[in-house]
């Protein structure tokens, strides 16, 4: 808390470096080098001199009146922001609960408009490089069409667009959910105990009204939106707005900024609608907060409550990144500096200098609000006076408490409390001629404020010169007051320089320009990232190709592909989720598909054999468990496809490490499978689980697997250790070969659909079927052995297929020669296709050699994974249900 004399503040403001009218604040550089030039161009094209003559429209009496009002109130920038026309500017739609003007109805079709000079209005006045329009509630109920038309026309002249809300919506949405639920929560104020039950009962209706109001705002935005516009949503009143806007147009540029604190995740999780609000905000491209602490709390809430990935840049959900950053707001410093030269301000300053001569002045300007800590501040000042009697007649506290919500009983109680404390302290330490506290329950005009201001902005947003305190610790605040008053002149000068530099460079205009610039940067990044995201599967095309094919192969994953979506189960459904269960809506469709004689169905999963049996034994299909290392037709027995050189000697040592971390990570568990060991921390605390996973990996690499031939596969919330060679892609050729042999396939496979929520390690299964143009002359798969030795059941067309047209050939070349050589020995023995027994390992069949795929007949689909090597994307397992339903409708009935 700084306490310079008023005259010291005045002189400093005059001689500080950069204190001139035409200085242009520096724009923070983009972190993206490719956008530096664009940012500099925007910067150089900004409106430089705020006092330059504007291009005001002439002959418009209303706008002339507005400009006259603005000039009288030193708000000339405001009039220019509303009246100035400049070509080639990007449109900025500012959406807030209230418009920057207040409307008073004077007749059936006439309104009186007054500009509201608030923080947000002032902050956006200086953004001259954008064509700004405001969208919001005008603050008045207008139910008749004539009144709405008249008000809309009047507001349009000030570049404002009204959102008309009826009285019931305003009461439930604004007075109810916004002010009674969100506002106390975001300011760490719990509901009074006697109100909790009543609030709980009325919560749902208020929340419904909140969502309805946000949709009404979105409808107005959509009506006025033009391609390329930037939509900037403001504050907790409009947390659902980004979601509503993106549902209407996913390409819309949407930013959201919160003008209050954002609470810690532990407090936010007490809100019944916690998840819905977070997901709605995450629909925005850029989310901004005043301080890093608030941004960190938001990311933490998304991580802990939604289970999403928090990154240094923001929150990531299946490849979609919502940037989260801090944008400290400031003031229009140039306006205050210019005002110091005005005669009215000079007169006020002389008056106060004479009145408080010989005393240091401490200034506090706050809204009379529970969160502002006015009683705590005054009590700290009282303790300072108690501990420092020599300051009794040498210091005065000027506390301006701007009234707000005067009709609320809690605010009335706060006002009485403050008055009581002030009266007691003045009676205790005051004299007949002076009192230590001057308290005003009213707002001051701009000229009076300019004369009073000694400190501006929030402590987190000031430079190194601010003294930071814990406002709840009265003793600490009292000590800081004493330190500030006794501070040596050179230290005060240095601190003031830091503060002055920060305030004049981090202005409100710079805050707005930086946010909009970062939003544009974020859109560019998202567009580049989107190019790497597979397109959504065109169901009609996939179904049409399916209906025309004669020999189809469908490969399906299990977890998150054929199960219910995780969101449908919720965090409370974790016990059900631990034991995978087939989506109930899939049973009929799988039955039809598996009974189709033209269709071969394979479920390829990392799950154990017993889980696969439990879910799919009733269908006529192939089951490939543990990433394809075990295979069976549902009418047969399990066999292994594991390479002969695969060993599992390492399992016990890895198991001991997993046991150790399971004991020390609540709600984690591990599973020992026949070809891998998996540690899962999906239901553990997200941040703690990630720390433990990092530590676990370090233990593994320096311990049991340091010299072993193993793969460590990291999932979203899991760590899996496998033997090298255990992957779905490595197994698919052997699986396909066995299927071809068992079915005695005579026609080549001419349609492949592969769908899964696979880990990156297992996405090689997508590449296996990917057709490519031959880049060099490569031997055919059948060239490894003579055609006379190939089984007669396979058609020559399949055996002569050029494998260079598929990545499958490259996979086979990478496998050990010992396997191919063993097959050569089998062919030489004259019995390469002897009947298999359950104890047998499946030998390598060139399954890819029976593929006759055209590029258009192969569909690989990643489920809920936007970063994938698959051709297409299906958003959820519900989309898988819809696709399989369509395919089932085009399936052939088995012959009787």
C-alpha cells in the first residue's frame, strides 16, 4: 500500500519518462514468429493520437449531443469510438450482459440514452483498429414491438445492438443464478446457512433461465454476425455463450474473458452445474483472466473435474486446444495524465493540498461490496494508529465507497457496519479539527478522481513497486501501512517509477488489443492444427461402398468404441467402467453383421480373453485379445499368435514396481495380462496421478526394463509395459492369414472398415491396409514361395497381388527372417496348411495377399481421437452405433 503525498504524485506524473501524449504503448510480441509481421502491421496502423480530429458525422443532432456530453465529461474518445467510420477494419462484436449505454423511455417511440462510463467501456474505447459493435441487455424491459423497434434504432446509431430479456428471465438469470449463485461462489463467499435449502430448491429453474438467456444472446449475435468477425464474450453472466455460438458456427472466432476471480477447483466442484459451465466455456478459442492465479484455477478445475489435459498453453481435449491466459487489465493512463492539466483538476488538487497540509494522504476507492475488504482495511488502519501514536495527526485515510445493490439487505448491513467502525475510530483518534478517516458513500466525478488517485490497479497487476499484503491479516496490513509511511524518499521514488511505468504501458486499451490479437493468433494455430485432424467419416459413402462389396472385413476396437461413452457414465459410474461392457444398443446390429456371409467381423482389443468371451461369445465373429496376441473364432478355441521368441521373464520385476505405486496412489490399480502389465490411474487425482506416472517411468527405465527388450506405452491415464512386437498392427497380418485359411476364402477382400480408440502405438493397424502407389519394383508376397506349393483354395489373383501397393509389405520385411524361413521349411515339407490345434502358434500367413482394396474401399476411423493416423474420425461410440446400424440395414441375410 503506497502513500505518497498528493503533491508528490502530481510532480512525478509530470516528469516521469514516457509521460507524453503521443507515446504508443508497446504491444506484447506474439509467441509465434510467423505472426510477428502481422502484429507489427496492426500495431503501426493503430489510431495514434487520441486528440486527432475524428471523422464525426455531421447533421446528426443525436450524435452531436452525445459528443457534447462526452466533451463535458472528458469522454471525447467515447464519442469517437461510437461515431468514427474507418474502412478496412476487422469487426469486433463485444457481447456483455449490459450495453455501454443506459436507456430511459420517454415516450412510445423515443428513448433517452446515457453513456455508462465503466471499466469495460473505458478499456475498449482505445481499440481503434477494430470496427467495434456492442451486444447486450439495455437494462430496461421493453415488451411492445414499437418500443423495441425504436430502441433498436436509437442504439444502432451508437453501434449497439440490444438483447431484449423479459422481467422473469432477468429475475431468474441475472438476479438469481448470476448474483445469488455464481457471484458468491467466484468470490469465495458461501451461501448463508438459512438460504442453502431455498437456493437448492430454486437452483434448477435459475440455471435453466441462465442457459435460456445465454441462448437469447447467441441468437442476436448470430443474426448480426458476418464471416471473419471476432466475438468477445464477457464475464460470468455469459459462460454458456461460447458453446451456443460454436454450435451455430464452429468456425466463429470466439473469446471469453472473466472480470472476477475464478475460484479453486475445490470450491468450484461444489456447484451442481460445474461440468456444464466448464465445458461451455471451453468451446471458446481463447479464455482470459485478470491474473495467472485465476487462469491456473480454471485449468485445474478442467483437469480435476472434467479429467482433461492441462498444458502450459491451456486445456486440451482430444486434440482441440482452448488457450487459457492471463491478461491484466489497466486504465486509460493517457486520459488521467491529460486531465492533470485541466483547470478543474488543478483547483481540486490545490483545495486538497490546503485542506490536508502537513498530513500524508492514503486513498482507498472501492465499490461498497462484501468482497472489497473495506472493514478489514479500516480495522488495519485502526491497529496502525494504535501501534504508532506519533502518526495520529500526520496521516488521513480517504475511503470512497461507491454504493452498489442498495436494495439488498446484506449490503445495507455492510454499510451500517462500515459506518459504525469509521465512527468509532474517528471518535477514538479524532480531534475537534481533524479526524483520521474521511468516508464517503458515493461516487466521485472524473475530475475529483484525478485529484485523488495515488495508486491505480490491482496489486497482482502492478509492477515491482507495489507492497503486497494478505488483506485478511490485519496485523500484516497495519505493518505495511507503517512501512509505506516511513519509507525513505529514494525507495518511494524507485517504487513509484516501477508502478508508473507498469500503469502507462499496461493500459486498458493495450489489454483489449492484446486479447484480440492473441485470439487471432490462436485461430491461426487452430487452423494449422485442424489440418492434421481427420475429417468426420461420411457415413453414406462408407455404407454405399459396403453394400457394393462382395467380401468385407470389419475390424472393431472394444474400449471406447463398442462401449458406452464415458460421459454417459460420469465420474460416478467408474465401477461399471472398470469392467468393460458392450454398448446395449449394439447387440442387434452386431448380430446382423456377424450373420452376414459376405462380412467377416473381428473385435481387436487390448482386453483379456475372459472379458472378450463375456461380451461377444454369442456372436459369429473373430476375437483378438491382448492386442491380437490371442485369437479365436467364437465357435472355436483360443490360440496364440505370439512370435516364438517372445518371453515374459520381465513380468515379476515390473509387477513389483506397479504394486509399489498402486499402494502410494489412491484409487489407482494395475492388471497383469498374459502379454503386458498395465498401471491405470484414471480415477486417481489427476495431477497427483501424472506426477506418480512420471516417477514410475523413471523407476522403470533405471530398473527392471533398463536392458530388456520391452515397449512402454503411455495412455491418457495409464502406463503399459509390453514385449517388443506386441501391437495390433504387428498381429493383424497373422490374424488375417488365419481367417483366410479357416474360411477357405475364394474371393479377395474388397472392403475394409477399421474402427478403434487405439493408442498411438497400436495405430499401425490403420497403416497396414493403407493402399499406396508403388514407389519401386518390389517382389510380390507370393514370390517367397512357388505358386505350385500355394493352396489351391486361394485364387491366383490374390496370390499375384503386388504387395508394394500396401504398407503391409513393409511390415513383413521388418519382421524377423526366422519366421519367414520357418514358413519356407513348412512349405518344403509339403504340409504348410495342416489343421491347427489349440496349442499351436499361428504361423505367418500372408493375409495381405488376399486384399484387393481400392483406395475408396478402405475406411479407417479413430473414435474420439483427433490426433490419429486414421483416415476419418468418429466423435463418440454413439456415432459407431449409428454407423453399424446403417451397415446392418444393408447386410445380407444368411441362406437357409
